[in-house]
C-alpha cells in the first residue's frame, strides 16, 4: 500500500508542477503580448514626436523670416458702435 501512496503522491506532485508551469507559460504569453503592444505604442509616439519636431522647426523657420506682430490692446481700425 505504501508503494501506491508513494506513486499517487508523485503523480499529484507532477500534476501540481504541470499546472504551475502552464500558469507561468500563460503569464509569459500575456506579458509578451503586452510588450508587443507597448513597443508598437512607443513606435507611434516616436513618429509623432518626429512630426512635432519637424513642425516646430518649420514654425521657427517661418517665424524667423517674417517680422512678428507684437500683441497690442490698441484698436486697429474703426470701432463700430
């Protein structure tokens, strides 16, 4: 009877580790998928930052060529009442 108990304990231990391994593999797959999504998001953000950088440089180039009009509270032209 001891051999049967020992064999059953071995099978239960094996099943326990198999379930743990399965759970770890599933967690790994979920983490890898999350990483793929985050890397794709990072690439999108990087592209958007590049666009923003180009736009800001173009703005500075255009702004540097034309005289800037300073903000003024003075009326420009006739005021209709």
